[in-house]
C-alpha cells in the first residue's frame, strides 16, 4: 500500500505543478520524472479516481476539432484532470480541526 500512496502523491504533484492535464499528458509527465520512472496506466487511473473520490481532482471535457479532407470535421472530446489546490490545502488543516474538537469535547 505504501507504494500506491506514493503513486497518488506523484499524480497529485504533477497536476499541481503542470496544471490541467489529459491522461496521456499526465502519463508523459510521469514517465519523464526520475522519481516515478513511469507508472503503469492502471495505477495512474486508480490514483486519479482516488483523488476524485476525495474531491481533490476534478474532471472536465476538452473538445478538439480534427479536420479531415474536405469539409468533414470530427470533434473529439478528451477528459482533462485538474487539481483543486484549495481542497488540498484544507487537508493539511484537518489534524488541527480534530485537535480543537477534542479540546472542546473535554470541556
């Protein structure tokens, strides 16, 4: 499990430093990082899902228009993932909230 939490940490760090990324872009960023040495797709996907379940990552659709020969156009929709930095910073304060709640309960 400790290895999985490292994957979640690296995915979160990549999204915080690089901004909104598609899954392909995220995989490229992680493969170039010397700490990660490229994680397999299922681990990165699960890390994204974990961060989404904790409301730390949001997903939105990015539309890209592809032109083909002639007038035919195809619109491709690609999900883009973005780290919610405020939510991530709130997580650092949770231990303090718990400590204050315990102090109030004792009174």
